[in-house]
C-alpha cells in the first residue's frame, strides 16, 4: 500500500561515500533506517531497506561493491548489501542484540567485518560475512575504562590487524585464526607530555608498520612498535609494543577526518580544508573554500587505470621529492572527491580545477514541519535550523528556499487557495509568507508565549489559528485596511491546561461560516465562536470532555458516509471514536490500528476523479510508522496497514493534493520521506482478510472454533433466558437477539469490566445506530453485532496485574517496612465517594459476589474467622 519513493535529507553524522566513475556523481548515504544510492545527475534514488532501527554506522569496500550497515536499538542487525543490485546478501541477526552497533569496518579484501557494540561494556567482533554462521570468527570485550570506541578500521596490508579509538584512547587489535579471542592493546591519551586534544580518526600508514591518529588540537599522533621486530615474526609482540613515537603538529585547527589515498595521507578539518601529505607528512597540496563547514567525510572516485609512472611497487621513501609531486598531482588530476560536512552539505571537488560544487544542502537540525500545496505538486519543508525549502515532488527538484536566523521552524500550513504559506516558530513567532516567493506578506506576529506547535487556515482563507506549548490558541483574521487586504491578530485564549494535540477548522453545517475546534490532552474538545469573537476576546462556544480515562491524541473531520456528520478522534488506548458534530455525543468506539504505538496524527486522503467516490481512506502516523486505513472504520484489522518510516519518531504528516503521495518528517533524523500510495494493494489485502464477521473471529482467543467463542455463545443465550425469566415454565420464544440491558452482564462475564460511562456509550452506540436514517431506536442486539461491540470496546491488551498494582500504589500509602498498603475503610470510602460512586447496597453486592460469599435470604454470610489462620 505504501512504497518509499524519495528521501529528502540524510544523517550528517555519518559519512557520505562516492560510488562514481569519472564525472558521474553517485552517492551513498544514510537517511534514518534506509541506505540511499543517489544518482545526482540522473535524478534517481535507489533505497536499501531492511533495518527497523536507525542506522548508526556504515562502511564500503575498496571496490565499492559491498556496503555494510549496522543499527542501534532492539533486535539490532548488521546487513551486507550488494551496491550493484541493491540486494542484501547477508544479514547478521545476533551481532549485538541488546545495544546495537557503534562502529563497523570492512577489510581490504572485503572478506571480514569488524563491529563494535554500542553498550556500556563494548564488545568487538570479527565476522567472515561470506560464511553462513551467526557466530563471529573471534571477539573480545572492552572495559568501560577504555572509553566509548566509535571508530574502527582494518590494516589494508593485514586483515588480521585493526585499530579503534574513542576520544581519549586508541586500541590496537590482532586476531589469529587458531585463537578464538582477539588480543588488544590500548594506548592512553595521558601518556603524552603535550596537549593533543581529543582523538578523531585513526589509519594505518600505507608504506610501513605505523599508525596515525588525528586530534582536535590539529596534531597527528604517530604510533609504532618500539623495539626490534620483523613483520614475518611474532605479530603479538608488535601489538603489545605499539606506542606513540611522536606527535606531529600539523595545524592549529581540529582534524576531523583522516584518510589514506593511494600514496598520500589526506586530512579534513573544522575549517573545511582538505590537505594532502606524503608518507613523511610533508604538505603536498591543499583544497579549501570559505563556505565549507567542518568536514565529516572524504570519499574519492573509483580508481582509474594506474599510469606507468605510478606503479604500486614504487616507494615514496626512495623517490625524489619532485617525482613524488608529479605522481601525486597526476593522480589527483583524475581523482575527484566528495566532501560531506557536519552542517549537512555535500560538495563535489574537481581536483584539476580546485572547483567546489555544492551537490546537496539539507537540514542540519530537526525537521518537524512539512505541508503540501493544495493545488500544485509542491511540498514545503521546515527545519529547526531555520531552513525553509520548497520542492517539486514530481520532478524532485528544489524550487525556492529561505533561511530564518532568529528561530527554528516548528509547523507549516498552506492556505486552501494556495496563496499563503504560514510558519510557526520555536520562539512563538508566526510568519505569513507568499506561497511562491516565500517573502513576508505582512509583519511578523508574536502573540504566542511558547513554541508554536500547530497552525491551520480556515476553508475560506479568512482565518488563521495557531496552538502553542503554553496551551493557548491564537486566532488571526484577514481584514481590509487602506483599500488592501492584510492580516491582523484577533484574539488568543489559554483554553487548555495540558498540551494541545490538534486544532481543526471546519464549515458550519447550515452556512458557509468557518468553525474552529481544539483538542487537548486534558480530554477537552473546545469549539470557538468566531462570529462572536472580537479584538482580544476569543469566545468559547462549547467545551466537551471526550474521554474518561484515555488521552485523545488527534482529530479529523470524518467523511460524509451517512446522513449523520462525525468528528473522528484517536486516543492512546488504540481506540478511535466518532462524535456527532453538533451534539458531541460519542456515537461509536472502534478498534484502531495497533502497530506498537497509538495514532499520533490522522488525515483523510483526498479523493480524485479516478477514485471510486464511495471509497474513502485515512492516512495516519504512529510513533515510528506511516499507515493507511480503509473507511468506514469498523475495527477490522485487515483494513489497515503500516510500515516503519522513522524509527526515532515521526514529527509531521502531509498528503499531496491528489492523494497519490504521503510525506512524513522524521524530526531529529533530519529527513522527509515521500511514500507512493497504492490503494489497490490495500483493498486486496482487506479482501484477503475475509468478509462479514470472519476478520473479527480472528481477534477472539482461539477464533471461531475456540473455547472462548463457545463460552461467549453460552453467555449470550443465557442472557436471553434471563430476559425471559429464569424460573418461568411458559413456552420460550427462541431469538437471535438480547435486550440492550443485558450487554453489561455479558461483557463482564467475558472478563471485560466497563465503567458506567463506557456502558452508557455502548448502549447509546447500538440504540442510536439507525436513528439518523429511520428515526427509531434499536432495543436489541444480535450475536454478530455483539462480537463487534465487544472487540471494539474491550481493552486492546487486556487488564494486567501490573495496572491493578499501580492503582493500589497510587491509592495506598507506605508502611514502616516500605510496603504499599491501603486501609479497608479508606478503600470502601473511595469507592462510595470518588469517581463513579457506588451505593452502599451496590458495593455490598459486588463484594459478596467477588469474595464468593453469596447472600442467603438477602443477607451476606457472616464473616467468620478461619481457625487454621
């Protein structure tokens, strides 16, 4: 039903790799849980999808054929991909299950992977990924005192040797085939006599046994084995003799990247400079640009055919300096490279022209705001860094942008006519921009006292409403001044006492006037009287409590599928509810999609001329997934589907005006994903789930043939007997229905204990189900409808003992021994005086029943003490 079509943005904390040949610009980078292969010139993307958590590290083999990725989170994976075909060729399921992977490297021969876990106690493993085994070739455990190791690299000349580093320590590893454990030797920052700063990255020298580590003080630490040794002899002696032989001051600025390229060492720093050094750390050349930020990675194009003068057998230690320069410059003339920076910019550097060309510039902070144009194929994306960009999502081309320096963008909305684009900011300000040029249509408004969280236009573009983190709703109105139309502040109101989850404009049923509603976590649905509101006076028309225990999370106008109009809400208990738009009476409670977290945002998919006018669909996002739901909502689980879109959390949702695409923003992962909608696939999946009651039987324990269903039938028919009188000897009328008054008894018999308010909602749901069409109330219910009612109203995950214990912990008090207890008198008093109060006779009846002491002759059994204690 949803397939990933395009990704905007990437994880700028990870490297960007070049897969290009010559002038072709094909990049490989990570966006959230997806690896993206992006053909810049061809304007195409290929997505490698398989991780359920955000990808935390990646590496690429020397020939760019194999890509290895690791994630961090529950059930973490390591996946090796074929970059030519985009197919995962190996998945390691049990690499570091509990904490995930912090660093990964591939050997020069592409046979081995080294991984370091992300836990407090880190584990280092070496895998031969071509073998179908879930166990590493060797592994070792690191003490927390070693520091958090977040970088690892193999020795290109020896796949059994690799090095890792944290900010303060460098560790050298050696693994030998007959041994099962990896030996390691660490080198400490405290051993130096000068200030070197924090370690960034380490490499092995291309021509000798040395290793190098870059530091934040602009120095290179040179590591070498002290004492005589031969590479062909005991390598373990070399490992334990590795120490810092010298510290070479390279520059004042911090070194962030260290790379070996052919016969030279390349550094990148916080000033955006790329410098090339020979094997003796003599500067060869430097590339810099004033607008390049701190460098995160350097990746060179694929290796061209070696020129005769650059034979690998040549040693830079025995060639004249002039010849070295000639060889290196001949290499760099043909080897362009890609730079990625920590401020989310990717540049292509042509070494023959020292030309820096910007390839991508994305948001460097959280992306919390997206909105689609109501009439054109445009999507606007706003970031906390103040960057506002508009894209043509059909051509996937950038149109226009604007940078706001005073605050970050928190929410966006186009007006229904497509003339204005409103933006709410983290400092409480509101901008109303021209939708084409992004220039301000009026002065900045700043009437909110906290970050603006929601923003919306009325259907006629005459009103604009915002909600902020201080639980206030603010309304702006379009007025005529001096012969021209402009926007002005109308009024604001502190209308909720908990966070506002939604603001929603609609249309009055008897006129074309707009109506405005807000929904908060305080369970209040507030409707405002815009006609009666005046300057600095926002009038509340209605204030209705929509939940008893659950917390409402989102709000939408339900499509007109019947003669009655509804408002649709979703709560944190995985339930969706329909409320009459006029009376605000709860008309239906329905089981919503249950995909690990409740619905956070919902929108109705726009209908088009090519769609069946009788079919309507709902688009939603949960904490980490995007999904589709076939309407009308009835609790059928097969009418819904969802897929992981942003493992670290979805911040916003937008739908194209034609309903063909859905866009999700990932907040801190700095990405926006474009999903193509395939409604036929969703319809097919729903039809495969069965019709009528078949999908609902699967939600019962044991299904249609199970013991639970047979027990439900027994209770249902026993309720029929109760309605006719248990002790009667008259001939009974067999029926398939029971009176509505018996619904609570059967529900409780099946283990669901609804509150009095829930009972009233259930009975009203059935009683008025046909009232709008026939004007008559329903007085009885059949077994099939009762099953649907039971499934839709019962708690999704049942009533757990943990929840009961939590309730008594809240009501009780601590004893001297630290135990939680509650006084019997206090409990009885609470039951009779707080919440849905119980009468004394009701309480006595319930307690005697629950304790198994059935009353005799209307009186409870005496409370006799058991002599056995």
